[in-house]
C-alpha cells in the first residue's frame, strides 16, 4: 500500500562559547525586543519572563561575546535605558543568516526522505 506521507525536520540552533550556551533563538528574540523597546524590563515583560532571567541572559551573552552586545545606562532624571551595540546588531544578523542557511539545507534534504 503506497502512503505519501510528508515529513518535517525540525531543528534548533545554539551558538556556544567555551561549551556554554551563547546565542539561540530566544536570546536573539530578547536582543531584538531590547532593541525595539530600549529596555530589558520591557523586553522581559513582552516575552513573559522575569526581569532577573532576562538580565542574567544579557549578562551571559555579554560575558561570552568578544564585544559587549547590550549596553546599559544607569537611571537618573530621565531614567535609565538599554541599547544594542553594533556588535549586538551583527550577532542578531549573523544568527538569522546562519539559521536561514541551515533551514534551506534541511528543507532540501527533507524532500529526499523516503521512510
């Protein structure tokens, strides 16, 4: 009996630095939301995560990157803020480009599956 089932191949990409998680889909989303909101707190709320968790992720990324990805400014009269550095923008772009290349490869290979 011929069965024409279609299969999906799913994947998740993590960049590691010295065997420690550095950059993945969720962390890239956090960087993008910080870029859009100018705030770790607002980005965390949008992602339904605690400020502490978001702050920890930012610290880990900054420590594991060659250059600072997220720059914070202390609060004051106008309040503090957070911005993504040029290195942070490059990291976001590099992740998306790499993910797209892997996705295209996987989709191409998945078409060849004959299970």
